[in-house]
C-alpha cells in the first residue's frame, strides 16, 4: 500500500485477518499504530501482536521524516511461519519555500519569520520592491543594473515521484494574483515564464503548474505599491495537491516596499530647472546662469530642461516628486509623476525612467490644482509627542477641516490614500484651499538650521505681504 502524507498526519488502513500474529520486520521514518481498548497504541518494532485486531483490523501509519519512508509487516501463523509480507510506502514531500525573511540580502535555509511580517530594523519579514524602473532584464544576467525581483527557492522535495493525480503547486488568492508575477523556468530551459499571478496578456493565474520535485529557483515581481485597495502584503502557498486537496504546504509572505519621499533639506544629487525662452514672465537665462555657478561650487550638476522637452510648461515642481524605494539588496530613486499631465507630462518617462531609476503615476479621478505636486512636501526626521518619524512626515494642502462645501477643493482620494498606505511618513493635511492655486509650497518650506531639530519651517505671511 502507498500513501502521500505530510509529517505527522495519520492515515488509516485495515488488516482484517482473524488469527495468527503481526510483526514489524523493517521500518524507516514511520510510526505504526493499532487499536487497543479503544485507543491508538504504538506498534513496537520487533514485537508480535495477536490477531484479530479491534475494529476489524484497524491500523494507522504516521510519517516522521521527509522523503520516501517505508515499513514491512510480517503476517505469521500460529507456528510463527511467515505467510506474507505487507509493504507500506509513504512519500512525504519536503515542501519548503525559502526567502530572505531576515532582510540580510541572502536566503538561508534556517531563516525564521518567512510567513509573517513585522515593521522595524532587525525585524523579520521579506521585502520586495515594485519593478517600475527600466532594466534590460531583471533575471540573473551580466547587466550592471540591480534586479527588483524577489528570489524564492523551492527546496528539493526528497521524493522522486508523486503519481499522476498529485503535484507540487504554488497558489495565491484571487485579489493578490493581480498584484504580482511569479516566474519559473520554462520546460527546463533558460527561458522564464509566468507561472502565477498576472500574465503578460492580462490573465490571472491563481494556481501554478506542477513544480519540479528536485526544487526550483523562482522570481517574484511586485506590480503595485500599497494603495487604497492593497495593504501591500502578498502571501504565497506551496503544497502537494491530491484529488484537489492540499495534503502538505508551506507559506511565505512578502511586503511591498513603500515609496518614501525625500525632504528638500537633504543634499541634492542633481538639480532640475526649466529654460524659459519667452512668455509673459520673460526669459530666465540670468537665473539659470546664477544657479549653475552656485551649484558648481558644491559640485552639484544642473539639468536644464529645454523648451522642446517641457512644451512651455515650466512648473517642474508641480509635475514630479522625487523619492526612493529600498530593499535589503539595494535602493533606487523613484519619481512620482503627478496626474496634472500638462506640457511636462512626457518628461519623466523620456528623461528620468532608466535602469535603477523608477517611475509611477496614480490616476482614477479628475485632477484639480491640488493634485499638482507643489502641493506635496515632507519634513525631515522628527519626533512628535514621543513618537519618532525617521523618514519625516508628508504635508499636503486641502480644504479647511469640517468644510463640506461642494466648491472646496482637496487632493484626489487615490493620491491621499496612497500616501497614507505607505505607512512610514504619516501624512498631515493643512488648509490651503484659500489660495488661488492652493499648493502647500506657496506658504511653507522646510530649510536646514543649526537648532536642536536640524531644520526650521518657514511660513509665508499674507499679512506681511
């Protein structure tokens, strides 16, 4: 008789002979039981038990090791002559997925916390970045860019076959299948294919093909940041399926890394400014020349955006917001592209999106002036009422608290919820709807200072103006 069982699971069988004895001749990785006085009793190796057994010969087997386990029972007559041997074969697949759950950039077989997630330094839980840069490939290669794929290792199952009706498969809930792709090698070749999640043609796979019993290296691609409809957690299960029922399984959890906005008190790596050749405000060549000289003294490059690239839309602060994403292996800058979509609309994709430089945009509603990113600021790291915010707090403008007027403005729901769902920068909304344009950067600015905080908040005074 043959079974497929996980460690510790009991499978029943019967030996209904009415006379003679039963003895365990050989046993590897199995515990054999029979019923005595209404309870399971372990069958000791080498011992003889008299037949018949209770409940029409009811017995059971429990595997205690992964791999191929077996036992041989001998059926003896009254003279202890072996009448026949019964072989029990139990395949117990080693169903284990391993990921970088301790966030050290490596996958170790003894890492803990792979199916849970905790915020904070030195805590457990795997991190995966959204793949929104423009790498040549994110699969292992000789390119110099970093891969945003999360690596998953299916360990060898320690069995050679599971039968036609049984396989080892990955599975994921329907909603999460829209947020990720899992890749495996196709037909033992070097080419990868989507085996779980969102396919390239927009379909969704919730249960993968059969995986190799010898183990596989898989790659996970995150497609979305945490947002209004997605908390950021991805659970993937692996198991052996027999007759559509999981008989053993393992689970891993990823959290998608948040987008983190950078304060303007940090030293810049590069400065962007638009060239203005004509218009009601005149040209700005003298401003650009002065800015270039000032930046040269501190070795900061100036990227001047020509008219042909901004299409007479000079307000680059309103079009994009710089931030970054981070995993245990690397960090990449990621630009958040506002939904205002005026003359600078194509600039981030054409000039910023590159290997190891990401880009994303959020839509869903009709944008108003408050959805431009002059209305999006962030303070430096700060402690408020004993709570420390190591990445600062985002500040954006909106309508007055308690104002329910249909004429008042606020940032679109999708962006507001997105900012809150990143979790790490605890957004604050301030009243800016009284302004014509309504942007937070028209009335506040964080600047460096030698005080205990390391910065000051400058606030414009309309009364003084």
